[in-house]
């Protein structure tokens, strides 16, 4: 998930990054603050799309959120 803070809500986004609610069935692999845009990247795994949407939704009130499906290359 890539999140770019809404104007005047950068600190809210960073606080949410630390205190976000992680539903059961979501595994957080990495939380990153980015120097540039986007402001935040979260690499996570979800059991299904509904759980992923539930998790990402909380960031939508303070940022523009983009999600992408990533597949591991072995």
C-alpha cells in the first residue's frame, strides 16, 4: 500500500502508521516512511480482498491510498 498524506495531515498519517488497527488475517511485513512521495509504504499480506480493504480503509481519511498486488519472484 502506498499512501500520500492529504494537505495538513502528514503528522496524522505518521501517527496512524504507528497505531493502525491490524485485523486478524493481515500480516504486516514492512512499514516504511519515505523521503518523497508516497509518504508511507506498507507491505502486507491479507487472507482475502475484503480484509485488505478493511485494513487500507483507515488510511483513506488522512491520505491518498494506492494498492497493488505484488507477487514474490523466487
